[in-house]
C-alpha cells in the first residue's frame, strides 16, 4: 500500500 | 482517459440522471432508499473536497460538481419535495453498521495519514457498500420498478467498467491504486446477484 493515488478518477 | 473509464463515467452519470428523472416524472420516490442516497451524498462530499485543493482537468471538475449537485438534488426531492412518497417502512437498513466500519478501516488502511487522504479513503470504502440499503429494500419488498432496475444496472456497471479501466491502466500506464481496486471489486461483487436477475429476467422481481 505504498502507492499514493493520483486522484484523477471520479 | 481510456474507453473503459469513459464508459464507466457515462454509466455513472446515466444512473444518476435515470434516478432524478424517475423521481421528477413520477413525482414519487417510491422504492428508492433514502439511506443509500444519503450515503452517496456523504461519499461524494468526502471525496470531492479536493475540488478546492487540486485541479486535474475541466472534465474532472465538472463531473465532480455534477455528481455533487445531482446527489444533493436527489436528497432534496426525496426528503423535502416528494417526502410523502418516501417509503420509510421498507427503508430500514442500519447505516451506522456501514459508516462506522468504514471510518475505522479508513483510519487503519490508507495511503497517507492526512485529513484529505483519510476522507478520500473513507469515501472509497463507503461507496463500495452504499448501495446495500437499496438492495436490502428491493429484497425486502421483493420487487423493483423497471426504472429502478435500470438505475441499479447502470450504477453497478459503472464500477465494473472501472475495474476494466484499472486493468488497462496497470498494463498501459503501470498505474494502480490497491485501495480503489479492492473496494471497487467488493462494490461490483455486491451487484452480482442483481446483475444475474436483471439479465436473466429482464426486469428484477417480475
């Protein structure tokens, strides 16, 4: 769980 | 943006529009779970707070605003304008049993222990189970109007299409988000029984 999401999804 | 993501978003938008139109045209929210709708409003509010902090694209911002407006619009129609048609007696799912575990889980399993990140994680977890009061209501009454079935089908398809989007992005962009993927799979699995009935019977409950 180290990958921070980019939050480009809805 | 790939085709699965776009179809997913269109499906999501379609679901919301179907629901709003159904309530508006029939002047009734019979058969719709107000509890699920409140959970969705909480989901969008918690997730889209980043409207104020980060800009991705016009598409992204506009869609977020549309989802927020439609969600609060639905709540207004259900709890104020067409309140008399709201089916209280069948909408009895205890939402604290969904909210509290999601709060706990988002505090324990997140990408980063910061307020916005925890709210985003909470919204992802809560979205995955937010439809349960609606599915519970449908199973309790043993029927759903066909328009409600179309709403559920479009809403369920949205996350299923997002799974294809995540598979595509994993291979094409090496991009993945474990939290969104696992919660998205859980969310889609919850619809499986409904999908089966919708496809085999055409209209759920008939």
